[in-house]
């Protein structure tokens, strides 16, 4: 696990965009796992700008999004379909038939649908690079606390904390989704490489538990300790309760010296 410490949210977005862009350049047919939320916005901005100004080419890439709220149609501005379209896909040259986002419009046969989503990922050759955010409760995707560390794509009930965190995005009076379709922790751990971003004080506790705490289903992100190729990119606030910050800085310098390919 590598921990990259940045000063602020802007730098976190830029570093994530740099790594994703490098991965796309070295493998144009890359399969990306993508995340929504406020944290990766800077990364998408960076990627859009690299596409527009430096010709970063997504035409052969494939993507699978982590999750979607159940009950939201793609044209609902709060849906992750809408988020991905407006912040990324409409501004780059991704081919729409290679974009996959779980459907929020399902009314039945959830497990069949989720199995098909898993099959699509397998058929595409698996995810090469998965981007993640982290919730205040340590969730990745919508794998809420006590999700099985072996879970696969499925319908997941949201915790009250997540529902409250999301309330700010929904117009007053509008019903806030109670469930989501989300990749499982097992699905995420199958990715060849994982990039997880966190910014702000409200994430500090979850980040510290994920990186320095025991592996536990009560903090889904702690399962990333089981993965051999994870990079955490954190701003000062999100990293503020980590106890080994000096060591992580030293590891990063030594990585740049001895194994720079890990950061390429
Ligand atoms: P956020 O969400 O980026 O909007 O904070 C992250 C998450 O809940 O996974």
C-alpha cells in the first residue's frame, strides 16, 4: 500500500488524474472502474482537460461504475448516470457502448441483474484500475459497515448515516433512496490496481481506520489492506489522524527512487 500525501483537494484530483491518464496512455484498451461523489470531481476535471488539451484518448477504453441509487432514472440529476455523463462522459471521447453503470431503474430480478453486471466485468477481462472514494463510515462503493469482505455486486441497503450525508444533494421534499446497486468488496478487490481518494476532516477517522486499523467488516475500506497494489491519495485534513505520516512520506520518496513504475 502506498500513501500519497497532498496539501489540498485540488492536488489530490490532479495526482489522481495524472495516474489514471498514465494508465490510459500505456494501455488504451484499459478497463476502468469509476466512482462518483464530490471527491473525484477534481480528477474528472483533470482528465477532461488532458483530453481537450493533450489529446488523451478514451476511445478504446471500457468503464464500469461502482454503484447507482435504486429508484433513480438516468435523467434524474441526483443519479450517478447523470453525474458521470455531465462530469465526464459528455466531455471526453468514451464510446457509449463501452460505458457500464448499474441500473437504478430496476424493479425486480436484482440478483440476476447483478450477476450479469459481474459477468460483463469478467467478459471485459476484469478491471485494470479501480478508482474509489471513501464514506465517513468507511464504505467503498455502497458497501456499508458489516458488508461481507467477499461480497459481489448486489442490492445494498443504505445506512441512516449515508442517507443523511446524501440529503444535501436532493431537493427538499424529494425522497432519498434507501438502497443502491453496488459492486461488492470482493468485486473491488479483484481489480488489478486500486486508487482511493479522500479529502477533508470528515474522512480522517475512516481513513485512519482503513490504513492503520485492523481489517474488519465494520470498516469496508480496511479490506484494501488485502490488495497488493493500492494507492491512497489524501489531503492534509483526511490524513490528519494517521500516526505514521513521516514514514509514508519516506516510503514515497524511496518508491520514486527505486520503483517509480508503481506511481506511473
Ligand atoms: P464523497 O463520497 O466523495 O461525496 O464524499 C464518497 C463516498 O461516500 O464514497
